[in-house]
């Protein structure tokens, strides 16, 4: 078989038309493979979805919502989850976040401490015991729960939080908006949120800021208190006792070493107001009465003023600059393409209010045309991690190519031969990209070109370089020691090295099949499998043609002499 392969290579090297076809076919394959990325036939992403045994659901109602309203939304969510056979159990944390986990540490779960928030933790069966991955379950349940439960109360926001496959981020896409005026930041954030909601592939959209809502303040009137024979402390104590509760006495018991406090407060039903208006508050407070110094019962409403006011929203800062975040998750798609789509919409539509200029690669600066206030829009989240990772891995790849090239230049003292080794290594990218395209056809969800895929590609450089290096050295040995002609030496060296090249490739491919089915390292496995196949083809077909086209005699300072049989010592 190897003799036939040697004859085939010798015939190809002796036919200029066939050599030209090999080079043209290689160029076309490379162009087609690279074109897969901008045409979105192969999609890039930091890391694919991870199949977890748990995930969380964050529930945020409008600021000022009661704990009862939060409970109703939480019960709605749990009601949907109860129909899932693969959901072992759920735990609801009303008015607080769950104990910190890897995702909650970054996403701010520990900051949840108000009546309008809740967190539902869902535990699933082990991933090896179920057919549906957790990220596919989340994708299926999200529209169902949002449709049934978000509409119970206005401004309710329900988000699904999964443990990250890689570095944790606040969200897949985070738009950081900086400025000096809180009103301007809020207005711009709302416009960006509107763009996100109209962008395909983005879900769980939210603004990390408090809503401004109407509320009522109960202010003690010191003049009326003095005229009524009461004091301010009495009024404050009765209000706190009624709605928060406080200890009013103690009880002794033979079973306890310390005194047992008696805690007094209104019942949950007694704390409720009939409506959110001033009249309902006055009616509720009128039932609370205090005895003055003359023994008369004075209603609380006689000594307090109920004043409608606006809420005071939280002011967020980062690096001492006032800002806010607009968050969005991606629904089983790469975060790169929705971000680019949203950014293009911002550039096209925000020019009615702002003068827009680009800062950096993706960031924008917006200047209000009326007030001349300056706002900066910076992208963060998984998108920034993806960009940084791909830039770092791209730099590592370029550095590896440069170091290999320099090493070959020192070894061969020839830029041409070093370039052949380098080109033979680089051609493995054809197999990497085609492999992801093929896997994307046969998998249920999108098979992304991920960071682990690039790691596999970088690892292939060494394997491919070694193959080219051995072919050149063996050819040199045959020409210098055996006096073989260049074409015969190239064909014989390639055919002889084909067996160890195939065996090495088979070992890599078989070992990499264990990685190909993994959610996170699948890209690494596919890159090694298909990249190795491309590297073998490049080493056995393309590299011999490139070597033949080079002037080996000049590079090796070799003068051709009479050829001798290969078996002769």
C-alpha cells in the first residue's frame, strides 16, 4: 500500500498540473473554512451551556411590593416546576437570596433583602440519569413561567440563573452606562433596555436600578403631639409595635433559665391596607389609639401627617463614577451576535437625542444634544470575557507560530523551509472549522467554536510541525546520504513516514473522542479530531508539494551526484 502511495506522490510531483490542483484546492478549502465564521455557519462563543444539577430563578417585583405579592408570584413559579418529573425539589427564599453559590456571588444574590424579591432554587436529578440537559430545560421553561407568572403584577421580572461553565459574570451581556446626571443615566438605560427587548436571542432583560414610585411618609407633628398630651416616643413606639413588632414584657418559666420576652405586633391580616392610597392609610392608623396624660384616647391620625412623596432610588457607582447596568442573558445563542445587532440599532436610532462616537472596539460615547451631558456606554459581562479570551488565545496562537518559525529558521537557516513548516501547521485550522460545521449539523443544539476549540487548535500546531519537520529531515537524509533525486526522495520519505503519522493521528483521535461529548470540552475534542485529520492530509499531500517547489539543493548546500539504491549502505 505504501509503495502505491509512493508512486502516486511521485506521479503528482512529476506533473505540474496536479501540483497546481493540490495547491488551488487547499487555498479554496482554506477560504471556504474561514468564510464559515463571518457567514455564521460556524458560531463563536466563550463556552457552551453546562449541564448542571441545579439552577436558580430570581424573582423581582416592583419596588414597594408586599411580601404577599412576592409569595403569589413565587407560588406560581413553583406550581409550574412541580409538573417537571426531573425536578427533585424546590426551595423558595422569600425576601432574601439563597445561600451563596458560585453564580450568586457575582450576580448579587447576597444583596437581596426586601419584600419585593425572592429566589427559587431548583434541584434536578443527576445529569447522567436524564436525557434533557439543564440548559435545554431552562430554555423550555423560561417562556412558560414568564407568560404565566410575570403578568400577575406589573413590572415583575423573572430571571433564570445557571451555574456558569467558565468564569462567572453578572450576565451574558452587560451595558454599563456612565454619566454625571442620574436622570440622564436612567433615561439612556431605559432606551438601551428597549433595544435589548427587540433583539432576537436576548432574554431575562433587566436594569440594575430602583424604580421611582409613589409612596407615603408618616411624619409626626410635634405641635399636635404637645397639644394632645402625648410625647413623640409614644407615637413612634406604637407605629413600630403595630407594623414591625417589639417586646412589651417578659415571662418567667421554670423550664427556661432566662426570661422569655413577649413580642407584640399586629396580625398579618391587620397589617394589610385596603388599597395604596392616603385614605386607606388614614383608616388603618385611625384604629391605633394612645392614652394621653388626661386619660383620653387619641387616634394616631390626629398627631401625624401623611405626606405623598417619591421614593429615593439607590445610586450605583463604579470606580467612583455614577453608573447603572442593563443586563441581558442569551437564549442558547452566542452573545457576540445579539450584542452587535443591538449596538447597530443604538448607532442608527439614538442619533435623534445624542451625538454618538465610537470609543475602543465596541464602546460608545453619547453626548446629549440639548444638555451637552456626556454618557459612556461600555460593554461588560460574558461578552468582555469572550473578547479578552479570544484575544489572549489569538495572541498565544500567533506567538506559537512566530516561535516555531524562528526555531525552524535557526535550525534550517532557511526562511522558505521554515515557512513550509509553518504553513503545514496552520492548515489544520481547515479541519477545526469544518469539524465544528459538521458537528453542528448532527447535534440538537448549536455547536459553538469556543475557547477550548482554540486551545485544541494551538495544541495541533506542535503535532503538525513535527510531521513537516520529519519529512524535510528524512528527505534531506535521502538526498545527501543516498544520492536520491529530490522528487524520489520526497515521495519515498512521505510514504515511509505515513505509517507513524497515521498511528499518531489515530491515537490522538481515539483519545479525543472522550472529550467530544463533554459540554465544556467538546470543542477541544472536535478540534483535535478534525484538526488532526486535516493535519495528516496537509502533511502527506500539501507539504510534499511545497517541499518540491522549493530549491532544496540550495537550502541544503547539496550538489546532486549519482543516485544509488536505497538499500545500499
